[in-house]
C-alpha cells in the first residue's frame, strides 16, 4: 500500500510536469506575424495549354475538349483507319475492353469527327487534352502525354494556310530566331501529310539526346484533311477543304524552358515544378 501510494504521488507529479511542458511548447505568441500560406501554381503543361488557346484564339480558333475514353469508331474508323488498316498497329493503343471497341484515345484527332458531325463549315477549332499510348518511355516519349489538335475546314483552304498557321505559332512561342522544318510524312487521316519540327533550342541544333542527335525536335504531324474523313461526316470534299495538325504540348514546354527530359513533367517533383511557379 505504501509503495502504491508513493507511485501514484510520483506519477501525478511527472504527469503534471509533462503537461506543463507540452502546453508551454504549444503556446502561440500572438505578437508574431502570421505565416504566409503556401500557394500552388498552375502546372507548366496547363500553362502551355492556356497560352496555346490564347494564341489560336487570336488566329480565329475556338478551344474545345473531348473524352479521354473513346470508341474505336471515332479513334480510328472516322479517321480513315478501318479495322484492317495496317496503320492501326502503329498507334500502340491501350484497350479498355477485350473486343477493342473502347480505348484510351491515342490522339486528340477523334474530336475532328465529333466536331464536324455537329456543325457545318467553316470550322476552326483546337482541342487540347491527354492521350495514351502503350510505348517505351525515354527523354522525349511518355505513355501518357498531352496533345493539341487543330482543325480548320472552309472553302479554298490550302497547304499554304497550314504552313502559315504553324509558322506563326512557332514565332509566338519561340521567337523569330527559331527555324522551322516541314517534311512529307504519312498519316491516314490527312493527304498530303507532313511532320512539323523546330530546331532544338536545347542544343541549338547541334544534336543532343533530346533531339536524338538530329538537331530538330518534332512538334507533331499535320496535313490536309483526307477527303474520306470529310465524306464520313457529311462534308463534300469538292466544295470544302481543310487542314489538321497535332502538337505535343510537353515538347513545346521543353523547347521553351530548356528541359531535357519529358518525363520530368509527370514526376511530381515539387523542386522541379516550383521553378515554373516562380516565373508567374
């Protein structure tokens, strides 16, 4: 009993001392200035999407958005890529269901058909958004990335209009010192098709791991809308023509900021992202 009484008395003293210590540590000095709250900032990719939307708005394009989970009908069939087309194999598609009718969109091009089905010409629209491809990752490739689709359909639109639009985009983003390259390429939904590249700002065109030693960084594909795509949505290719292009948004940010690895934008490293926030 004496031991128990002594234990209880000592325990009360120690508990009281511990409580006083914690209360003293938790005390708030109301004379101190308040802590500045930590504010977030837009992701560099989101900021680039906003900037691109503003640039194209000045060129007469509106901005639209579409679903990331698509049907094969819009992702392939309406873009002149039927089920037996060999080009269908190169898109590295991520399928949602076994028959392959529902997919994660491989490009933002499905919105071409969706928009033209709902409205007649003239059409001038850009569509930013995420796209998904089952492919190897490296300094300039990701399995999930962002594209900006552009579409213009009207009477008497030519390849010169496409080149002028892309050239103006490059000037607005990178300045007049950047060089532009347009080369022939194949895409099932355009004819003729081209790829659009800008000389690598990271190495100054000398060659590096980002541009794979070529001195050029491909921004995306483009071309004149294929007549089959126009017919599929009820347009008459004898009366109207159009151009379309798809740009890699992360690659544009890389070129603007000198980042040499595209994967950094999805790594969520706050030390990396804060460098863009400080520029706001």
